C-alpha cells in the first residue's frame, strides 16, 4: 500500500513539474493529487482501526514506510468526511479534465458546473457520519423509517457516480470521430485511457479501504460501527494499482495529454537555444570573413579592365563554387538566436502577415479557409514566420511545376491544438520518402540551389513551439 502511495506521489510531482497551469494540466494534477489524498486517508484509517498486514510484495519495506507515515491524528468520523470530500474532488476533476478538451458554450459550462456542484454538496452531506447518526437516532426513537428514503437517494447518487465515470468516455468517443489531425486523435485516445486508468485506481482504493458501506445493501447503523470495517489489501491489488500508475505515466508522456511548456521544458529549450546560438555564431563568423573576401575580389574586378577583369571574375566564380561545395558538405546547419519569445497573437492575423511577405506567382491563387473562429496562439513571430514561409513556398513551387493554379491554407481548432493546414496540387511524395522529408539535407533537387534545410528548419521551429508537424500525401495528388 505504501509503495503505491510513494509511486503515486512521484508521478504527481513529475506531472507538476512537466506541465504549467493550463486548463488541461490543472485537471490532470487535481486527479493525481486527489488519489494521493484518498490513499493518505486510507493509511490513517488502517492505523486507527486495523492491524496492518503487508502483502508479500516488498512486505518489510512496505511495513517500514507505513510506520513512518501513519500517525493517528484524526477520528474515524473525520476520516470518513475527508474521504467523501476528496472523492468529490476526484470525480469533479475527472469531469472537468475530460470536458476541457471539448469546445463548450458558456451556457453549457454553467450547467455542467452547477450540476457538479449540486452533486458534490448532496454527496458530501448524505454520506456524512453526522447526517447518518441523526437519521439512525431519529428512526430509532420516533419509530420511523427514513432509511427507505435514504436508500432511494443512495441509489440515485450511485447512478450519478456511474454517470460521472461513463459519460466523459462516451463524449470523448463521439469527439474522436470529428477529428482530422492524427495528433489530435492520439491525444484524445490518451485522455480516454487516462480516465479509465484513474477510475480503476479510484475504485480499487474504494474497494480495499471499505471506508463506508452501500446503503442499498445494508443499514445506516453500520457506519457507526468501526469494527465492521475490515482492511483487505492483497498482493493482487498492489500489482493492479502499480500497473495502472505505470500505464498512466506512459499515457501522460507518450500521448501529450497536457502541455509540455513546464519549468523543466523551458529550461531545456533555453539551454538548447544557447548551444545552437553558439554554433550559429561560429558559422556566421566564418561566412562573414568569406563574404568579405568575395567583396574585395568583386571590387577589384569592377575597376579592372580587359583580360585582368575576366581573370578576376573567373577567380571570384571559382571561390564561390568552392565555398558552396564546402557548405553543402556540412552534416547539419541550425542557426537560432538566443531570444525566443512567445507572444499572444491571432492565428489568422499571423497567417495573413506570412502570406503578405510571399511573392506568389500571378498564375497561382492562395485560398484561405480560416473558418469562423478566432484562434489565439503563443509564438515567436520571427521564427514561426520563417518556418511557415518555407512550407508555403514549397507548396507554391510544387504546384507551379505541375501546372496547378492554387494552394489552400486552412486554420482550425482541434482539442488544445490550433491546426495550420497547407495543401498543394503537386506530385505528392512516395511513401518510402515520407519519413525522410523532415531530415536535414534531404532533397530530390540540386544541392547547389536547394540545401534540403527548409522543412527540417520548419520541423525544429514548430517543435520549439511545443507543436507538431505531419504530412498527408498521395502520389500524384499533392
């Protein structure tokens, strides 16, 4: 039990440092920390009422950790109240975490908030030991049986609990069918799996702790008898919860269900940019010296006459060709400066500014498919403009080569993503080349004029914005 407690704390700390406080990460963190709270209450309940018997799995270490953490501080009734409140926090967090990936109208958000708040208040009040004690005394002294009413309410609330667990899953499945981006779909699958895994952990804790009974199958008086609660934590439960938490770690890291723009991520980005800036300065310094030598040769040729002029021009041409070959032999080129800003701007306005800077041929039209919504993005305009310019120029070039007359640029909103889509009418790309297209220096054209860095550069810049770039193509169809 204590090993599960420690592992869950480590997972929650990892999520806390990994994610910044967005509407997505807050819900996930609330779920993780509420599960920790439930285990914490469970530990104190066992310390007060039961003899702790560790499962065979790491029993000595588990028992030592239990003795370290468990100091009976709360009464049994207080523990029940804490368990009920934290359970409500968990269920509310589960709902809001799932729905945060959907675009709901304000009225729907208010209705959801009111419904969750009402359910939480009724849940905490109905299962409070003080309420049950009053009902028990009243039914005993007055010879009246409100127990049937209590059982009916209990039945309704258990239906609501099942509704809380199942409806987010159902809504996520419906939303999945509407998505186009592979990253949006993968993210929604991650959210779906995370909800299932945390639900299993919660129900396991509820089962093994046996903090309160179900009134439909028993009597309210049983909650007043601590001796009726038997702690049952077998090795099977330990393995089940550890496996679920391990899967939660995998889903969180692999399915990108929260923002990566946390403290650790920002420090890594700063370090990476500083290193690349140092490399860029070295390259640019050598380039500057070579350009100065070319400038001197060009001036000499400009003022020379006759055969001397031709010799100077030939020498300049030879040096330029030699230097181009030298540059093309580099294994990687990446020149990013140290200042990487994230400014708030409109995705539509940003795209318009990019299109305005592109000299598009008169025979090709750029069609804007922006939709009706205004999408806010946080970007470094300098770098992302370069990245998008490379992508759009590629689309224009391949469309022009095949005699096409237009390209399409669309902007849409899917889950937490703002999706930019650039579609051309070119020749498309062979399936075996799809994985190579974003690698540095990969090009099917002459290396003298095309270094194969455009899409590689765009890939790096978009990744630095915590974004993703993907390719959908069919040979002969763009």
